[in-house]
C-alpha cells in the first residue's frame, strides 16, 4: 500500500513539474511561484500532523480502517501466492501424466559438475601420470624478462 502511495506521489510530482506549452487557457490560470507552492505544502503537512489532536475519533477510526485494509491485503497476497503455487503444481503434474514416476522430482543438476561425494570417486578412478616421455623431456623455461 505504501508503495502505491509513494509511486502516486512521485508520479504526480513529475507530472506537475513537466514543462507546459503556453496556451490561452494557461494564461488565465493563477500564476503560483515555487516558493509559494512549498510554503503551502509545508502548511498542509503541518495541518495534517495536528488533525489527530483536533479529531481523535476520526483518527482512531482511520487507524482501525488502515489495520483492516492491511490485513485484507495480506490475506489477498497469501491467496494469490497459493493460487500461483497450485497452478505451478498443476502444470508440473500435467507434464508428468505420461511418466511412471509421478512422485519423483527431476534432479536439480545436469551432471556437468560433480555433486558432493561424486567427485571423490571420479578422482580416484582418473589415471595419473598422463604426461608422455616427450612432454617430460622438455626443459622448463621461466617467464621472459619484463619489458
């Protein structure tokens, strides 16, 4: 909910600050400077902070309404999450209808990288000393002089 309010605020601010074309209708509108607008916004915010002192009953009901709306939003999000998961399971089950092993999950790895424990056995079976005699006969040369 806060996200929507923030987006609405910033979008409205951008739309207000966009440059406008000069038209005969815009000449008739009252001309307000940026300083006047900031002063009016500050006064409005100050007035809103004092609202709960002037109208405590309205503030209490508003708080309760906000709590109820928040709870309904959470319930809606949970329901949406369940619907998405149910659809995902249904799609997975539809794909597995022809398979014998419906309850088995496909492996999460492709086998190109050994899983823990698999690499140990493969390393023990790998041949050692794979260099040929020609490879061993070459002299080692260190890096050349730096330029």
